[in-house]
């Protein structure tokens, strides 16, 4: 039995790429709002930090079960995304989430040292 698969049109391939990138942006945005690391989000949905990183890059096509798990975490935390007709999306953050006290993200000691160096203002001499 021979199965013939029609080639994917460029428009369809572009649509898939844009949807992946939009999902990646949503993951990054929600994680930033929550103040979670990639590892913390991964622990919530059963993925590794590396898997979350790949999703956030938009180069990996997420499985449906992964998308559903992440969307469930968003709902539980009070984050909603609305896809807009012309492309893009809008985010709604529940007031309960906004009322939570801010917490500093957990960082490794080496990250803190590198971050401190990277955020220093340059010294200009006259």
C-alpha cells in the first residue's frame, strides 16, 4: 500500500511557524508574570528546563498534551490569552495574581554574579 502525502503549501507552513512562535511568546510572557524559572514551569507540567527552553525558542512543535498542560497552569494561575483576528494575542492577568507579593526568582550563585556584571552602567570618562 502506497500513501501519497501532498506537499505542505508555503502559506500553511508559515501559519504553523507563526503559531509556534506565538505559543513561545505566551510561554515566556506567562512565566515572566508568574516570576517562575524555566525549571519551575517545567516541574508544573512534567517537562525539563531544556524542554521549556526549546518551547520558548519557538523551534519545537509542542505536543497537544503539552499545550493543554501549560494552558491549564495558566488558567489555574489566572492568566488568559486571547488570539486576535489579525494575528497576535492579548493577555489578561487576574487580579488575584496581581495581588500576590512579588518574590525574587531563585538564582544560582554564578547567575547572580554574571547578572550583576552585565547590569552595571558603563563608565564614561571625559
